[in-house]
C-alpha cells in the first residue's frame, strides 16, 4: 500500500511552514513570522532559507510527505526544546501536534479503507 499523503499534503502547509521557519529562526520568534503566516495566509511560493541544514530538512520533509512524520517530529522536537520562550515552544508544539495528528489519522483511514493509491 502506498502511504504517500498525495493530494492531502496541502492541509499541512501552514503548520509545516511555520514550524520550519521558527526552528530555523529561533532568534526571531513567533512575533516576527512573515506577515500573515500565523493566520495561514501565504504568498506562494513560500521560500525559507535553510542554509547548511537544507539536506536534513529536505529528508525530513520527504519522509513526511511519504506518510512518515517521525523524522520531522524528532528534528522539530530538538528545535522546540532549544527555544527559550515558552510561547514559542507552545506555538511550535501546536503545529507539530497538528502534523502528527493529521498523518496518524490519514494513515489509519487509509489502512481501514484498504485503498491503494496510484501516483
């Protein structure tokens, strides 16, 4: 069974973008998110400068969009724990939990339906 998120991936756009940006810009904080991002309003395409961490982030995202959120979760939790602000940690945890909940629900729904997705 193919576990990729496919057409469901856009539902994760806001939480993933905010989580990555906050993890990569810990000195900026939630209040310095680009305009509209806190409300899920994004000018497309969204670009986030990853610097030397691009390869690790790319791998975590690839795994996420193939239905395996664990790598992104582990990477994110390290960034969350490093945050000095309780507010920032709470915001990042909320986005991470939304991602994990969606992926778990998606996975369970796919297994129960016995669907096979052909890409």
